[in-house]
C-alpha cells in the first residue's frame, strides 16, 4: 500500500501534529471506548499516534498499525510511546490479536482506495476482534461534496512551529473521478525555502455500499451514527463481529 508524503516524509511527519493541533474529532472515539467497555484496542492507520496514546494514558492496551514508518517514528518518540505496541505495515501484517474494538479515525477508511485492499482491511479487522467486538470508523457522505471546499483560497495558512519556523500550507483539488477524489497539499518552509508537496486520494463510499461490504466480510452493522463534530456530513459505522 502506498503512503502519502505527508505521512511518510520525515520532515512532513514531524510537523503533522503542529499543523493539525485540534483533534477534537477523537473525543467521540474516546467516548466509544468507554461506551463499549473496551480494554484492548487496535487502531488501524494510527499515524503519529495521537489517539493510541490518549487511550494508553487511560490504561487501555493498544496496538497501533500504520504503513508510514516516519509517522510511527514520531509516535514512538512521544511521551508514553513505549506503552503502545506499534506495528509497521497495513492491517494484513498484524500478529494474532483478540481485541474489543478496532478503530479507523479521521480519513483512514477513505484512504484505502483499492477495493481489494479495503476488503482485506475489513477481513483483518474481523480476524483481530474477539466475538462481540466492534469495528468503528468514519467516512464522509459523498452527498456533502466536501471536495468543493478544497482550494487554496479556503485553506491557506501560516503556522509558526517551534524549532522549525513558519510553514505555509494549502490544499488544492486536482481530480474527481467517480468516487475517487485527488488533492495536493503544499508546504513551504520559510526558514530555508524548501517546498514539499503531498498528493492524496480518498474514496467516497455510499452508505449502502459500505454496509454491504461490512456484511460480506462477516460483520453485523449495529448502527450508523452522525459525527458529532461534523453533523450531517459523515457516517460513523459501528459494526460487530458476531
């Protein structure tokens, strides 16, 4: 599985968190862990480990898996990083697990654009869950056409990062091809003038399509909720291994 430069390039991975410091979107996942009484969690696409470390701080046993080594290096270096079991790769390389909850936060589910890779990810999540355990992930409702707001005018910003200096960033939509939406982030490091770009593609899946794929991989869809931080714009799937 390919990894976007914003996660895989060491210089970009190092500034990922300062560029996106408000992770209020993870609060809902923390509440779900409590709602389901989960004590063992697998976080697929854990990135720089923000969510995994929040859970570990609460005494949860966490496994974080991600294909971007640079992001995992950032995660490992954070306070408490030794409390999480980090795995480099995608969900298909996981050791045998029996967890209570599998999560894919933020854009992770949509970043798995290849249909077979998506099916393999769902199968791996199913295999990692104990009977009765749950898979929870979010995906944007295609009807919201979120990509229409992905342009330089709406996204341009300058962030002052300690030890790095000012970094200019913006996003630009580059292609919409059916359910696949491609866009490019640009990063300008004013300290030395380096310009880096990262191209990403997301797959926008319809609700019925996702429900059918979950059922095909042995899940029971218990609920499809609204994202509390983005009401009316996302589906949050709660699927159970019987």
